[in-house]
């Protein structure tokens, strides 16, 4: 007769093998790591399989059926900075519905293109939008950024 393994020792044994196993080999964990008679008595729940990345939950500013918008995230961030030049990246990210890192990237791109300048005030940033510059695409290149801001915010 086989000696009995205490539950604590058994759990430690399982967890150490589980951590050492690669993600692919974890699927075959029960068949190969445990004696056959124990596999019928225990059940191990595999961690949830990762599926495709789901979109972030909609913020209160987005309607549930808003799958696309006429303006890009760049314009949304820019309009937020026009409304509040001292806004935190976290607040802009929440309002636009994107990640804080995405807002940082967009602000850097707008700054590199000359549409925004950043001034450091202690621990905060103040943003100045340069509205006299023309819009970037050939279709709307005859208009300035001020015209877009006036159209949307007024």
C-alpha cells in the first residue's frame, strides 16, 4: 500500500511543479506529473485561458453603440488640453477613453509636430496649444487648428 501524502505536502508538490512547467506543458500536467490513481481523486482547475484582448470598458462620455468617431484620439486629447491646459494625463485618459500611456504618446507627438508646447510648473505641466498651424491632412489642410477648435468647442 502506498503511503498517504498529506494535503499540505501535496499542494506544495503540485504548485512547485506547476510553477516550473512551461505554459504549453501545463496542459499535460495531470497526465504526466501525477500517479494515475491520484488523477481521478483530485481536480486541478487550470487558469483561465487568455483570449483576444478586450477593449477597455466604455467611459461615461461614450455611448454604448459608439464603435467609431469622426475625430481621432489625437484631436480628442488636443481638445481636452484646450479646455484645461493644466489637466493631468490621467484625467485626459479617462475623458477620452484611452490609456494614460497612449495620452503621453499622443501629447509627445503633438509636441514634436509643434501643435502643443509643454511648460513645467513644479510637479505639474501646463500645455499651450498653437492654433494658428494648419491641419495635417490634405483634405483639411486649408483650415487651421483654431477653426477646428472653434467648430467643436463653441
